[in-house]
C-alpha cells in the first residue's frame, strides 16, 4: 500500500491550496484517512481525519479554514486549505489507518 501526497507549494497569506493523497495497492481501503503536519522544529500534529462513513476530526487551529474530504471510489483524500497563515507552513503528510504514511508535501505560506 502506498500513499502519494501532492498539491503543496508556496502561497501568500490569505491564499488557498488543495492537497491530494492517492492510496494505491491491491484495492486496499482505509476506514480512516487523515492529514498531519510538521513544522520546522515542532512535533507532527493532527490536522484532520475523516472516516469512510463521514465522521471528521479537525484541529482547532484550522477549523473553519481547512476542509477534509475523500473520494472513496478513487481512494483519495483531499485537504482544502483556505485563508492560509504563515503558521500553517509545514510538511503535510497523509495517513491511512494506524500505520501507513505518505511522504509528505511542503506547504509554505509567506507573509
């Protein structure tokens, strides 16, 4: 099973980005898919998770700005990030289930 994240980049404060993470490998389906991030010098932290049934868990720091969604048919999870702030700068990782991580995609928000 592989998770491939994409969509990161450089954006000005107030801007938007959409991250995607495609899950591949033997038609495997995760009940829970999520996004985490790690800023320089900080621990990795939860951004948002979403179950196949539609239950979400979103960090307070991004509530109202970030939205997680998934396309179960395409086995892909998305993170729509709006009103980005410099403190959102981090490497963003997607995660499937308890143990499967993607390689991460860098998001840089300039002030």
